[in-house]
């Protein structure tokens, strides 16, 4: 899940620690230039946002690009057949 975090200074470790209190296996990667974090966790986007807000971060979910289905193309997931 991709999130926009206001005033994200690149300390993905601090954000990971916040989320690992809820999911010990949470992984966080940050892009300080874009002010975004990528979260891989067994948490809903609402749980991530609530945890970050409780820690003083203003966060919102970013829509991720959707894969376009192309018949016979490399983006086919196989679920249509």
C-alpha cells in the first residue's frame, strides 16, 4: 500500500517501528523526495493511517496504478480464462 505522508523526512525506520507495534512483520520503504511510503503489512489502510496519525503524522492512501488487461499481453493475470 502506498501512502502520502506530510512532512516525511525520510525516517522510514521510525514509521516502521510504529507499524510493527501492530504487525511485527510490517515492512516500510520510504521516498523522502515524494513524501511517500510503501507499506507491506497485514494491516488495513485505515489501521496504517490511524497509527501514523496517533504518532503525529498526517497520512493518506495514494491510489496505485492499475494494471490494464491486455489479452495475450504480459499483464494478463489469467483470471479471465
